[in-house]
């Protein structure tokens, strides 16, 4: 389900959340994590809802399974690439940013201006306004390396 590097990242995240290092994420662990992130007024009901997603104690295996279920909504990289290729009849590996923005805002699940800008904030766009969609597909499916540094 996950690559070894992804599992390692999840282990690190789990360790950060498991404040008392007992191998189980509990309500107090979540509360302390939120406090460290600057959110001081998290309601107990919100924390309980999060914990109930695990349907029992949240150890690392359950944590990994929960993320697998959440991330399962992302299409495989090949599927996303095939969709982009529809907008690249000359097989250049690029789509025009302005044309792509127009399509995102007028077709199917219409994006808002803010959603388009958010998507473009991680998109590799060259000086001529073209999106390198192969790199964007990688970012969508594997995450943005710039965010990690």
C-alpha cells in the first residue's frame, strides 16, 4: 500500500502525535499535539470523533490503515497522467496554465479562483506559463518535496 519511505514518514508523524510514547494515540496525545501547533481550544467532542475513526485503540498499524483509507481517494499516477494527456494533443508534457485554469473553473466539478490558485501554488509552471504535468502528477500522488524541506 505504501512505499518504505512513506511508512517511515508516517512513523515519524505517529511519534510526534504519541506524546507519552506508549504506542497508542489517546485524547490527551491529540490535545497536546494541537496545543503545540497553537490550537488551544479544541473541543473534546472533536478529539473523540477523531479517535472513533480508529474503532479501537490507535496504534501504529491502525494509524497507517486510517491514512491508507484517507489517501485511497487519490487516483494512481497513470490515471492522472492519462487525463492530462487529453489536454496535450502534441505530447509535449505540458499544458497551458491559462487554458487549464479556464477548464478547471468551467467544467465538471468547477474550481473556485482560490482552489485554482492553491493548486497552482505547487504546480511546476515555466516562464511561458506552461504546467509540467508529469511533475505535477508526481506531486499529487507522492507529495511536494519542497514542503518537506
